[in-house]
């Protein structure tokens, strides 16, 4: 009987979400990002590192105006910007960029099978990573880069319904009467 009840936990739904990427994990993305060197790396080399929006997807093409909007804010003087960005802004139409976001998450429902099925308690555990990078180029040469992300996403969501299967009945009935 215990084996039967413990096996019920594996019957809970799970969900896996991946934003396609050539990177195995956060460390791989960060390592390849580090290989892109401003003033040295050109566009084809950037693409060979895995940051190619056409071949690998999940990248946005940025125009000169997009780059300007992304980095220049009304309350921040242009003198505050790195010289590499100022160079880009001065190059105008010769300036372009790429913005990437790569995410991999795995969400598992954990806890009591019966509490979940009867809607008393739903526990969701999410694990994964996300990596974002922006590359700014003048002509075909990388002049600026910036990244951020979450190397270890660990989230737990707990939803409790003291009335169990009756919890949403009132809302359902009021929707039906409209």
C-alpha cells in the first residue's frame, strides 16, 4: 500500500520550458560571452560563439535608435556612458546591436498527490537559469557588451485552498449567472 501511495507523487504534472539555445547551461553561455572582446571580435566571430540571431534564434536585431533608447535615459548624462557606447552613438547608422535572452526552466508539482488532485494544496518547484546579453557593433566590430541573468533559479510556489474542490465554486457560479 505504501508503494502505491508513494508512486502517486509521480502522477503529478510537470512542465519544462526552454528558450532554444546552443548553450548547455548558464556557465556555458557566460563562458562564450567572455570570449567576445570589444575592439577585437567581429560579427562573424560573434556568430560563431553562438550569438547569431538568424541561425540560433532568440535574439533581437537592434538598430541605432534601439541602442540609443536602451542605454540613454533622460536623467543620465551622456558623459556617464562608456566611451564605446559614445563611439556607437556618434557612428549613427553604422551602429547596430543584438539582444539575446536564453532561458531553461523545469517546473515540477511536488507534495501530496491527493492534496493536489483534490485542490487543497498545490506545490510547484521551479529550477533553471536565464542569461541575457547585449552586443553593440560599429560596422562589423564589437564595441560594447553587457550581460545579466540568473545562474540558479530556485522558486517554490505554494497555493492553498482550504475548501479544496469547492474553493472556486462561488466564482464559477457567479460567472454562470451573468
